[in-house]
């Protein structure tokens, strides 16, 4: 995005919020979404060859469009588009991809899919070797939300995942996106049963009834491998939300 287009875009966004004009805000949201897609396909053509969305598009909620959160996100993405450069490392591409996917679901989109170049995908054997883990652990991570792609032969792993999974913040974001996709096609009762099974396995592994007891005074950021800490904590938080939801029925 050129400096002139950036300035015009941010000026229009600001006008939309000052006038509380939903049409302007929705138009600029659509523009930024399209601009992100075309920029990613152009700048990262060595990594991806397609981005597709659900056929119904996004049904914008009025209160969300006018929210301060959405306003901040619009300015944030305008800035990202202005500053984006090529070439980009796998981890920079991965962060952009995960952030965009996360934003798309926040906006109310039902499905977004990335089609990768064949040589940008790793076999499970290659991925587990690069991560320094066993195939069993890799499969566990895939269940937690590490991205894998179904191919004709077997699942493959995009290269960006190797470095990004080591980043606690983005590992959690990937897991949240995976859960978001799953929840769209899962009843709350089914998810609650699934959570209880996952928590039970963690309780057996650490011989503790809660993640607070298991990890004592430590927090995720101070651990060499914080994945179980974050997983257990988020499962408990999600469980509380589902119980509240079911109790309200």
C-alpha cells in the first residue's frame, strides 16, 4: 500500500467513526480484507497459491463494526499493509497469516482456507525432525491446533509452523483458531465432554487436579515448553464458559 493510499484509507476510516457511518466502515473493512488477500498472494507466491472463503461471505454485526476494537484493528491492518516488505521469512509470513485468519473469524467469517505450494509443505517425518519431537508428539500437537494440510497421500505441515509453534503467543493463537473452527460444527455438550477427557489426561500426566497445582508458581513464559500449561489453562477457561452457556439454557 502506497503512502498516499494509506493516508486516504486511514482518513476515511476516521471519518466513518466520527460520523458513526456503518456503510463507510464496512466499505473500508471490505477494502482492507481484499487488499490483504491480494498482497499475500503477490508477496508470498512462493508459499501460497490460493486463499478461499466461505461462499456466503461475512455478515457484519452493526455493534461490532462501530466498536473501538474494530476501529483499532482497521488502523492496525492499514499500518501492516503500508509496512509489509518482501522477501519475508517463514516466521514473518506465518505471523501475518495467523493474525489475518484470527481477524477474519473475529469479523464473523465462517471459513477461510489457504492453499500452499507443494514444495512449501513438509511431511510429518520432516516436520517432527525439524521440531525435534517424535511423531506421537507431533500428532498430539496437530490435535491441539498445529496446522496440517490434508493431501492425497497424508497430512503435511506448512514450513512456517516449525518456528511459529515455538512462539507461545502464536502457538496459542493457532490453537484458538483450530478450536474456533471445531466449535462451529460442534454442540457445547460434545465440546464439554472432549474438554473433560483432555483435562483428565493432563491430570494423570502431572498427578495433579489443576494446572495451578501442577505448575505451582511458574507461568507459561518462564517454561522451556509451556504448551501443556497454556493448553490446560485454556481448557479450564473454556470449560467455565461452556458451563455458563449450558446453565443459561
